């Protein structure tokens, strides 16, 4: 059902029944927008101020826009500059185990406290009491209207900025586009897949002339094998026949990065975003190896943290290691550090 609704929101289904459902979803989106504006305005007026610097990194749409990679980047940079940081991510309802990005960050940023809590305000209080950082980075926080931030950063996917322009559930917008007026920085991600961003920049600047707009791309650092740490050159798998599998919001970008390395993708296995792997999924992956006569697989770091307890026998599972590269990096760094001068 979730997959079907997402296909409707992204206009991937256009049969007669789906078009009728879209009309109903459009009416729901109008109601959602009205209620959301009321709640947003009330919470913004009562925003909670903390005795530390708060940097928010979020987006205005559903789907993967590179938020977590940017959080990693900011945390590493601030640490290099002598700042102590903590990261807070959104928690989930009891029974849900959707902490893959948090687990990934913990594996990479070993000395940085990372808290997962549904109540961000309580999480900030907790982290300030236990670790006393001078900076808290809120991952996935653009709709956290009740927390006053020193820097509000919004990531926008350059390959699909705002979907069809409709709010949920008819589209993929989490809130109306006028919400971009709150942004201090807008980072256009995946520009390596869509370098023509001029019109998008103009559109954003019309909504928020005060926001600084930066471009970011994904840079492949290499691969490492599952349960190993040694980084292997990106060229290691060139011309090899591989199978991709992942449970991420944007498998399209993942595949394109692999293809750009000169690797032959013979099959893709895509699971839903935040997929929690089970033994039957591993069997499906093993079966694909027999069908396509290759034992080489590539997946993402987000998936890797959920695969440690499984055995892949003679299969070679490689993890793609990427980082985010920001154009005009020096200016971006200057903007980050400016919050400490006020």
C-alpha cells in the first residue's frame, strides 16, 4: 500500500483507477496544507531556545536528498575546527527499527554522541546534560518548528527538486514551498547527476532571496567489503559484472554512481527505504547470483549496518563509500562558522 501511494504521489501510476484516487488525494492534500500551516505558525511562535548552537539539516520533500551525508560532513568539519558536536536524529514509534542512518553515522563518527529520540527537545536536553557539546546538529529537522535554530539548512535533490509540486499525500512535499523562506542555506545535492541548476537556483531565490544556495555532488571514495574496513580503489570493480541491492529512498542515484565507474550492472534488487533485512531477503540475493552467474554484489553503507548478522558464503559483498563535495566550499565553511561570531 505504501509503495502504491508513493507511486501515485510521484505520478508513476496513470491508469483510470489511479487517476480517480489522485483526485481524492489532492483534496486530502489541501486539507493537510491548511492544518499544517496552522500548526507550523503556532509552533514557530513558541520556538524553544537552547544554550548551545543548533544547526538543522532537513528537507522539504520525501525521499533521499543527502541530508545524512551533509550531517556527517558538517560534524567532521566542526570537529576539525575544535568544536564539540552531538547529532540528534528522529526517533520512531515502538516496534519500528528504522535507525539505519544513525547506526551508519555511529560507525563513521565514533567520537560523536548520536542520539535517536522521537522528542527532539528532550533529546537536546539529554545530550546537553550528558555530553555538554557546544553544537547540536539536528538531522531531518526542517519540520521541527518548535526548536529555534542558529542555522537552518535545507537539502534539495537537483534531479527531482519538488516532485509534482503537490503536498502529501498527492505529492512529495512535506510542507508548502513557502517554508523555504525559513532556510538560511539551501544545498542542491546530486548536481553531478543534473549539473544544470540555474533555473532551480532562480526559483529558490525568488522564494527566499536571503538564502545562500550551494551546489553539492557525490564523490565516490571507493569500496570496502562487508565486515572489513580496508578501502579499495573505485577502479577495482571496473568492467566487472555486478548485482546491486539496496533499501534506500533513491536507488536511481546509487545505480548511476556505479555505472559512472565503468561497472556493468546485470541486475538491481530494490527494497523499500529503511528496509530491515530478513533471511528470505538474503536468499533472494543469493538466488540472483545463480541466475546472473556473478558473485559480486554492491550495496550502500546505510544497508551495510543491517547486514552484519547474515552470512553470504562465497558471495563478495562490496559497500560503496561516498562523500559529499560542496562547490564554493570555503564560503560554505565561512557560513557555518559565522554562527559562533554572534
